[in-house]
C-alpha cells in the first residue's frame, strides 16, 4: 500500500473515530477518553508529528534555497523566477477573494439574523505597507532562524546563494556541502513521513471529537458558501491557471498533489506542509529544485488564497448579520486589504482570524462579529490550507514549465515518486559501515 493510500485510510478512520467519540458523549469534560485518549494520546501523537515537520522547515528552506540559487547559476534568471511567482501568487489571491465576495453576495448568508455575539476577539491594526517590506530584511539572522520568519530566511538564503555564485570556484566545496545537506534533509522528510498515517489519524480524531457536527449545522449558510468558494477556486481557477499558463494536465496534477493536500488538511499549516509540498512537486511532478526551493516556501509565506476566500465570505456574512451596507468601495477595500495582508503573514493555524480582524477594522465592521465564526474556524482552516498548498504547487509548476526546468516524463509518469518512504541506499550504508570499522581499529 502506498503512503497516500495509508494516509487516506487513516484520515477516514480518524473522522469515524472522532464522530463516535463526539456523538457518543465519550468526550465529556473530565472523562477518561477526554483526559487520556483525546487530550492525551491523540494530542501527543499529533503534536509530535507537527513539531517534527516544523523542525524540518527552517533547515530545509535554508539549504534548499541556497542549492536552488546555485543550481540556477544566473542571477537574472533568479529575478525572472521571483517576478513570475510573485505576480501569479498576487493574481490568484485577488481572483480568489473577488470570487468569494461575488458568491457570498449572490447567496447572502447571514441575512435577517440579529447581530448579537457574546464572544469577544481582540483586533489588530493592519501594519503599514512600508513596514511589511522593511521587515523582509532581518536585523539579526540568528533571530530570524530562531523565530522561523520565512520571508527573512528566504531573503538571507537567496542573498547568501548569490554571494556564493559571485565567489566562483573557491565556493565549490561549500556548494557541494550544501547540496549534500539538501539531499540529507529530503531523506529526513521521508523518515518523518513514514509515521504520517498514525499522526493523521490522531490529528483528525482529536479535531472531530472536539468539534463534532453541531457547530457546522448552526452556521450552515456561512460554511456552505465558504466551502463552495474554496472548491470553485481549487478545481476552477487554479486548474484553469495551470492549464492556461503551462498546458499541463489538471487531472495528473491533482492526483500527484494529494499527499500535500492531506497533510495541509491535517496540520492546518502551510509552513508545516512545506517539506511534503517540496517532495510532491520535485519527486512526483518533476520540478527542478532550483525553482521549487524558491516558489514553495515563498508561496507558503505570501500565497493565502484559501484565507483570502474566508475573508471575503466572512466579511459579507458579518455585514449581513449586523445589517451593515459595505458598498462597492467597501468590497474593493476588502480585496486590497486581503491581498496586502497575505504578504508576510505566517502560514500557521488560526492566522486567518488575525488577518480578518485587520480587514474588519478597515471597513468598519464590529470586531466582535468574529466571535460568531470562531467555533467552526478550525475545521474550515484545515480546508483552506489545502487550497493554499495547492496554489503553491500550481504556481511552482507554471514557473518551472516557463523556465524549462520541469521534466515532463516525470510529470506524466503516474508511478514517479511512489515508493517506500524509508529508502536507505545499501551502498552508502556499506561505505559508512567501513568508515566506522576503520575508526574502531584506530
């Protein structure tokens, strides 16, 4: 059974177990199941897996980006890759929120409801655009690595890669070392992914056992419109962009991005899914690391299609609930704010609510309205993260195809990259054993 099949089985089983626990009342506060199974075993296994993925992100992005820059070899070509990916990410985000607002206006969820909410949510002012660009440059590299600030890490890694290119032949040994470390990090990804089915089961069983279906029923209109908008963007807009700009088959693409989508759904974090997305686009789709190492972490940082869709639907929903007329200028403000707010926003669970509070402040909607959708946001966050990751992969393939660094044979091969994740090179193992044996004699 392939890893994808194992994860899908684990995903289904996790949902079933979660529903049994929730609907059977086994998750009551203070019960054995709540304390030791859901809050204990499931939480521990899921948290360990997510932490392991996050552990890989910074070193993987660092070594992969430097290796990618050295692989491109031409600074002008690097600028071309950056400009194309940035333009496509901004375009798809703008289209995503425009689609969401249009669909929400058409269906009008929340109309006729009374605007009351006992929940509170502290808003956050949108930072000036100048600060967003200034903060791309780290004032302390070690601090950027420690905090996992993706834009700052990307900036430093690209700058270091360009500097190594300028050094020339003297940097050859360093370049080879970086390439070895990049390959080692990909093998580390494989090791972590080998326990993925167990972790996915634990993550989903915990989430569903706590959320259940009641919250979805109570906010059915909002949830329905949001899910419709997300699916329309994923299967409509993104696949259209893929076909229009690259000519690649959406059917093949969707079959090969499944792993990354599942992990994004389970973790609700674009950043935590970076290792899996990188593996999918390079090993399964044939994208050269020189492009993928830049576009994937860059996309996880600035590409928030799913989050933008949530903001569009939520804005219309809350405006309808409180009877606020936004008008054309209000909706244009929402589109602009969502696109700008996506730049430099961390790809971690729940960040959409922070971004939404910025949008509400700008258009004059009551921040406490976010309390109405807090209950279902976690589950919907899982869906929109899958959309975000799919957008990252689409742009990666489009840019790689335009730069002529996408292996079409690998892309068309349905079995490419489908193998046992724990793949240990026997020859390398023998060489290592001989080295250790000689050291023991010394």
